[in-house]
C-alpha cells in the first residue's frame, strides 16, 4: 500500500488493486482503479510501490509485475 494525504493505492495479491480518494471518500467505499482520469496518479503510486518491493525483496513482486 502507498498513501498520502489525498490518495491510497493498494496492491492485493489476489483480485484487483484499489485506488481511493481519501479526502472525498475517507471510508474507501469507491474504488477508482478503473477510472481513466486517475491513471497518472495510479501509475505514480504503482511505481513507488514497485520500487519499495524491489528494495525490500518483497515475495509478491513477481505477482505484482
């Protein structure tokens, strides 16, 4: 998971990933992962998570790629 004050991106080892707007949806009821307007933000968060997974030898990196 990668988060900041605005968004939260979650990688699940099974099922679809999650992307939430924490300011407008603090209870994370609406997954925005398939919303085209958020693609740039989603890619940014994915890159951060992928980097961290590589650095920590995360066992799920292969599933993530």
